[in-house]
């Protein structure tokens, strides 16, 4: 079998729907024009995230098998890297030689890569190659990764948005009623909001804890929006709420800061969503920066690299809970003994009630069969390959020329 061609489609952030506009603290919240903590600046995140959210890569073969992968988000740079560099390296090659092709792509992009858009581009191509492998073998990819280690995949509800405390409470209760025993909230504020912001962050956690009781796991996401000093003070206030983890308290390159924050609290610290390759994640592990590792298969280097990251994490007794719950992540989790659960994005009932008809979101826009949880678990992925059948109508609708 031989790779004959690669098609690339950039997908607008509009495919993520209005959830990208909800109030939460981000790495950019220190600047007023990019801060939407009060919900009155809904375009704040779109201003810096750029027009492109995902880049879909389709790798074609002379056997008539096409593999699908995607990288995110890199504001369209992935498309350029695939078309100008990676396609020239893999077209004409055997798609089954994934390890060799990964190494070739990585080495060829070192002068402008190693992290960021180049690795996200490699991730997309690598996922497409795994999709081809599964389709050629007529098996789901998790079977190629070693077979299932669990009968179904536990997941946590990851759409708790602090739009207001009454709605937040209602949403948390709704998730418990739907069978979730774990959920993740978003904080609204960072250092720019001072003590008043700390108080409101604590009130968000208290509201959820009071709503769901003490048998439900609660995590929180700071999305790189805190400083070390602020994180230590904030976590001290949150100790009494028995949180499952606090995610990305500081920017990803401040690994010493991560370790300092982790050392200061009993609350587990998680990160890795914005880290790349086995080398980047190894540094987080070796320096004691995280209790939970959260790589994203669409960013970290694809499944070929995620397996290596998982092996490293297991030697440090650090569980891997990947960022986002896409189908490729589910195949990985299904086959890993070190990945206990998936992230899942249910659509809150209160949000659906506001819509005359449901908008597409990241979870269901560009693929035909997005994951669907019931009673807090997701079935093992269906079909052959990576369960990556594209929703062509949506893809055409959200394509960025």
C-alpha cells in the first residue's frame, strides 16, 4: 500500500459553537480586551484564538483506503505545514510504517518545530495513518493498540460554566442525575480581579460542592490564567472542598512554578494539554510538576507519540487523563491501563432551552458519530479505524478558505 495524496481542510472556530464565548479565566484574561469574566465581552476568546479551530487531514492510498485525522488549532498553520512539508515526506511511502514516518516528519520540522503547530500537524497525519491501519485490518484502532483494558470508558462531565451561581447549581445537579460521578468546572478570575475574584472563584466551587454532595468528584480548570503566587493563595482557600484536581494553574513553560504550586497543596495538580511530544511531557514528570498528565492526541504528536507519553507517565505512577474526549482519545483510553477516564462535553439542558435549534459544537460538528455518554460512561468506539467518518455537510459549512 502506498500513500498517493493528502487533502487538508481548515475548520472555523464557529464549529465550536457558543461555548467558546462563556465566561472563564484564560491565559489572556490579564488584558481587558480579552477578558470575558463578566460575560459582557463574548468575542473575547475569538479575538485571540483566530478563525481556524481544527485542521482535518485526509490521507489517501492506492488501496482505496483514506485515513482521517485532525490537529488543533494553530490558526491555520497546520494546513501550510502539511501541504508544504509533510506531504512531500509521506506521499509515496507505505502508511503502515508509522514509527519511521513519525521520525522523518519530526526530524524534518525540527528547525521550525519541536512544539506547537509543527507537532500538531504531525499529530493529524499520524492519526490518519492509524485510521488507515485500522481500516486495512478491519478492526477498531484500540485492538491494534493492544486490545481493550476495560468494558466501557468512565467519563467526567466537562461543561460546568459559571454563567451565574443559580445556573451553575442547576447544571451540576443535572449531571449527577444523568449518572456522572465526576465533573469539571471553570474558574472565572485570575490575579487581575484581586481578592474579590478569589472570593467569587471560591463561591463557584462551594456552589458545586453544596449542590452535588461529597460523593461526586469535582475538578477545576484555570486554563493557564493564574500566577504561582495567586495559585498558591487560591488553592489554600479551596482545600476544604476536596477537589479532584486543579488544571493548568500557570503557563505551561513555567515548570518550576508548576512544581512549586504542587508542593504547596494537597489538591492534585494536572497539566499537559499544551505540552508536546514525549520530551516535553517527560520534563513535567521528572520535575514533579503534575499529579495527573493531560496530553491531547491532536497536539502532542498523535497516537504514536501518545503511547510513549503514557509509558513514561506509568513509570512515574502518574495517570493520563487526556484533554478532550474525541474518538481517537477513546481508542487510546480503551487500550491503556494507565488512563482511567475520558473528558466529555454534555450540552447543558439550560443552554439547549435558550436555542431555537441546537448549534453545532466541537463535540459533534465535523464527525458523524461523536462520543455519547450514558450514566457516566461511554461505550468502546464502534466501527473500524478511529471511528472518524466525517460529517461532510458540516465540514463544508465550516471550512475556511
